[in-house]
């Protein structure tokens, strides 16, 4: 399918007006941590996007068939872009909104927004799930009245509801095509869009890549944060089992970079695959030493308590967005290991697509008893992971990073650290000057090898990671 043909099917309304009483959920000025977009030369706009989408079945042999054709939908996109088109990099980063809280969240923006704005990238978030549309309608019934993912083929099956998640696949293709097209009146009219990259923290995007990308061919590259299982294609469908060969992405004709935190390495060991530079199978797996499944950078940019309550869900402070504590009681890890890794991944993906320069290959995190229930990450003398994508935090450590924590709920996905005492620091590094020199040498090498962006390298060197 020619992606340009998808654009003709789309109706766009917006930018949707903003007032004190009516504004987007996840508006930058209404988050618990406010990013000054105007100071960065950026603007924020919301658009409603309407089109028609098929609902698909996807068989074990990868055949895609239409279950229900041409069903109408309306969703929303939240766009942050340079105010001046001359500052635009040519990159659009489209993030699938996270569904874990029942309303839209944008984890990738939280982790890497500084990199996007310093690079001149445009970032957009698309509402992708029926439950998130329901939350938007509760948040502001008048503003979000047009949104719909109505079930085109209700049935008597117990799984059947009034909304159909299976509309999201074509919807995602059409939103990507809309952002890519030089369309008058479109969200990026007047901008020279060269590349549209998709990213997500859930299983929807790898499912899209495996099932829909070969047909739609809209996106120029993908960054998959984590290694989640594939999802079902529609609300009454069944997700592919863990043993299904489709769980391991292969033969995608655009670059795919998969980012896996140290927390997730043992559980995703069976889905590892070799990196590849083949023209029809460009792939990188980056396992990030010292990085947890989620850290502090994921949560500052969540809605205010008031706005969370309007969605109908429980409200939490960004400083600890959970209803329980872990063991030991802790704060979210504020060490930006994942930010550095993700910033570099986006920079390397751009070079791969724009210039044909392959992304660097990384050693895997060392795993003992891989593929068994006893799998665990091998640790060095500092208690940090051996191998993987490295940062100065684990190359010149001042702490042990525990990338999982005891306790209920999501505690197993959260990290805590144990700082080295002064005696150990003196034994390791002698003086602060010697320590700073080691950090600088680590930064220089990691920037040269493209594991750190130059901007992040300067930040680390300036801070010197002082113990």
C-alpha cells in the first residue's frame, strides 16, 4: 500500500482551541513538571483525526485478513514541534500513548524530551486505546465528544463491547501518513518532514511492525522500549503465545532498535536475536546495564492531581505514583541511565535512516542460566551488570544499582541504589581529580563509539558525577 494514498482518507480538525476551561489532557502546562516549550522555541497543538479502519485477524502463518472493513474512528494527537520550521530537523517521533494508568501517558517524552527539543525534532502522541478515549471523555466530555473507536461488528460473544481496539492498526498507519505528508492544513503543513519514527513502551508497536508494517510501509524506523510480548489483533482475538516465532521480529525493511532495561533482560532472554545489517533486516538489540524497567524520568510529566481525578482514576504524585511502598522504602531512581541510552538510540536511528550509517552493535548483558527460571544477570565487583550498553555510571561507579526491588505491585520494575562509602571511593579512585579524569575518559570513548550523544557527554563531564 502506498502510504500517500492513506492521507486522502483522513479528516483533520485543529488545532483544537485551548482555553482556561478546555485544554488537552497531558498539555505541557498542566503536568506536574512543566516544560517551558516557548522558551525552547516549541509550540503544542492538539488535533482530532478521523478516518476508516479495518479490523484484522492475523493467523500463525502471518496472513492478514479483514474481519470487519472500513469502520469509522476519531482519535486525537498531541503535537509538540518547533515554532520556526527552519529549526525543524526533519524527524517526527510518534509515540503510542501508554495505557497502564487507563489514561494517556507519554513515557518517551519524559525520558528524552530534552534531546528532541535540542535536535529540533517534532514529537507527537496518539491516543490508541478505547479505554484511553473513555478517560478523555470523562476528563472533558465537551472537548472530546467527537472521539470514537466504535465496534463495527457487535456480537453476542462475551468479549464483545461497544468499542473495538482492533481499529488501532489502520488508525496508526493513517496518523503516521498524515504526519509524513506535505498536506495543506495538516498538523505539520509547511514543515519539510523527512522521516517519521514510531516508538512505544508496550506490545502494540511490535505487533504493528510484525503484522501491519509489511502492508502499510509508513514508518521509516522504530525504537521499541522493552521487549514485550505481541498483543491480540482485536478485542475477541488471542495474543500469539510466547513460543510463537512471530515474537522475534525479523525481516523488517526499515531499521528497528530494541531497548531493554537490565531489569527485563532475564525475562526476555529467550527472545534475543542477532543484530543484522541486511537491507531487509536491519536490527539492533541494546540491553542497558544499570537501567531499571522504569525510573524517575518516566513520571514527572504526568497530569496534575486534579486532571488525573477528572479521568476517573486514582491520582498520584509524580514523586511516587503508586499506592504502596517497596522494601526498602525508597524514591524513584534519579540516575538518567535510560535517558542517555535512549537519546543515543534516537541519534543513531537518524543517522542510519538519513545517512545510511549503521547503528553501533552492543555486547549483550551477561546472563547466568539464561532461558531458565533461575536466569540472573552476572554482576561485577561493584555489584553492577557485566556487558550491555554502558554509561559512566557503571563504568566508573560510585554506587551499586539494583534494578529490581522487593515489594508488591510494580516494585520488581523499580530500582534503588546503594552508594559506596568514602573508604571504598578512596580505594577505587584516590582523589576527586583522578575520579573526574576517569569519567572524562569514559565519556570521550562512549561519545566516540556513539553510546552517548555529544550533548549528554558534555552534561556528564560538566557534572563530573562527583562521588
